[in-house]
């Protein structure tokens, strides 16, 4: 399948640390899956970090996750190029439009694919803080990839709530048998989506973790917090998160993106 998306995955080669924002990422196919369908993105100059998980083992899940982060980053880069300064509401609007743009592109690609098993979709989770600690951070997600925030003097706080049948089952009283945790209710490319988009205040010393469900399903929140607290180096924190996920069986693709504000 040819997916006409930007290919700027990973950190932009021209990015420079600015506005006190930094982020690193790492992805691993795990110990069971043949292919890695996750993708991550971090651009310190743009103040943007993302993680995405190609849905359900689709043959083209990797194209979907890579295409989504490429589309969203490209859209937000163009917004910044023509906007002198965005307020909180404008940041949220830009992110919502970027997600809609990526979804529209993926839906169009899937519309040209006759065989349902060849259609692709992806979760997305991200943080956009274009002005670092001089502004707010916009958090967004679709699906069950997650973001956690570690305040300098606090615990690890989840900032996203899974768009999944399992989370819906929990929210409605846990009656009957639980559905599979892998059954998500929204994914870019497979349907219309309603992303969760919020903005938060940030401060020097704050750290964040973005991850796909291959990590969050295997590693407990207190273990993630310990890694985030004990690892001075962001890349080391990513590596330790992935190592924990592999030690828990590595049954799925694993991606961690760890960032900090200074």
C-alpha cells in the first residue's frame, strides 16, 4: 500500500533544544510480534512529542502510525510558521484540526483498499508545548495510547483516559465479563474520531511519558514512576521502560517517549 504521508518520523535533524523542552523516544517490536507497528516522534524546536500504535495487527498498521505522526507534525509546523503567537484555545483548535487532517488522509487511503484486512488505523497520543514553560501544553489522544505527567514534587498522574471497551466497562460498573483490553472504540483512519484535547499548565521540572499499550499493559504505574524519577537521562528512562516491558513478556510492540521541561 502506498500511503502519501510526510515521512518525518523521529526527531527532526535540524531541531535545537529551545524553550526548556526536551524529549527522547524508543520503540521495540517486543518478543512475540513479527513487525513493529508503533511509531514515535519528538521535535524539541516545535515542542511536540507523539506516540502511535498501528491498530490490531493490520498488515499496514506501521504505515498508519507513521503517517499519522507525519501528518500531525507537518500540520502543526505549518501553523507555527504563519502564527506569531497562539493562545491556549488556539493551540487546542490547531491540534484538533491536525488530527482531523491526519484522519481524513488515512480514511481516504482506506477507501481505495478493497480488502478490509488490508485497511490501516492507528491510535495517537501527544503533547504540544510550542512555547515551553512560557505557555501551556496541549495534550491529545485517540485510542488507548497514554500520557502520564510527573510533577517535580508529585506522583505520576495519568492525563489520558483510554477510548476502549474495557475502560467503558469499568466506567459503567464492571458488570458482566470484561471485554478484551485490545478492543478500542476509536482509531484514526477507521472511522470518524472525537479526540480528547486539553491544555495544562507546565513548570520547570515537569516530566512526561507517552507510551503505547504494549508498555502500559505490562508495566505498573508505580514502576514507571520509579524509572522517571530515578533516570536523570531521558534516553536512559526510555530504555529502562522498554526493558521492563520486555521483562514482563513483551507480548506487543513497545514504545516510550520521555520528555522534560526545564
